[in-house]
C-alpha cells in the first residue's frame, strides 16, 4: 500500500476507468429505447493510456505459504496454475475446467468421499476458475485439520484421473449439475444481471453458456484435465 502513489492511481484510472471497459447490464420490464438513451448520455472519455500485460512465467513462484492467526480450524486454498488461454477460448476452456474441478473434488468424487471418511473435510471444497489476459488458474478452498495432507491427496487424485480417466456416466452427471446451476442463476433479474456482468468480459450471454454446456464433449474435458492441470503447478496457502 505504501508504494501506491497519486501518479500510480492516475495512471490506473486513465487505463481502466473508460467507457470501453464498462458494461451496462439491465434485466426486467425496461424499454430498450430508454436503456439506449441513458447509455448514450454517458460521455465517452478518450485516453492515450494503454494497459500492458507482462508475460507470465510458466513456473509457480511459491509452493507453500502459511500464516498464523490462531484459528480453531485451519482455512486453506489450493491453487493450480494453468497455461494462459486465448480470449476466444475463455468460455469453452473455463467451462471445461469447471467440469474437471467437479470431477476431481466435487461431492461425488473419490477425493471428497475419502477425505470425508478420514475426517479431513466436513464439506466439499469450494472451487473457482479464473482466466484473463496472460493468466489462468484454478482454486480450491476449504477448512480442515489436515490441509497439507489434503493438498497432497488432491494432487495424487489429479494424477490418477489423468491416468485412468472418467466414465461417460460421470461426465453426464457433471453436465446436468452445471445446467442446473445455470438455470438457478436465471431465477431472478438480479441473479441474471450479476451473471451477465461476469459473462460480459468473455463477450458471452446466458444462451452462450447454455450452448457451451450442452455441446461440451468428454474428449474436451479429458484434454483440459491432462494438458491444463498439473500436480507440479499446485500450491497451498494456509491460515492457521
């Protein structure tokens, strides 16, 4: 924080806070013409500032980090660094990665069933996938008394899945789960707006996501699992 100067803030504002970086999302009984009139009243701000994305190293920077905060149960995150993805592939690859993470650590996975049996976890790990210009990574989050052992077991389960693969039945089950999650996200205008705000950066809509899930092939998920994920690129962060 101490390294942030007024000049740094001005440069960040000039690069990011422009109309080109904005998305206007509306849902509900709103006249389209009125939305257009409101949008047209927003002054377009031109700038010569440009965003520069440095090349990300393929290697991970740090394998393990722990922080002592005297928690009764440790909280942890397990990250996995993936190769950067071309923007035109963000939607498809992000969905394929979501399938992989569910197969690896979801409630019906071998990993969770054994971790629960061993009393390492009380519930399935939370999971999220992030990608952008020059980066991509998967993150699993949870709490438990054996974070190091849990992370190691997750890495070994990843290697087992890469060797043995998964069944068509498992693949179809994950597809149905993703379809259900998407449909629940369309329940209310508020949920739809928040969802569309996230999808906008991929130039996608709910229909695009629906199509992507329904057309996803098992071979695409297998390829992502084998070529995108790697135990060597997994890291662990623990707050104890």
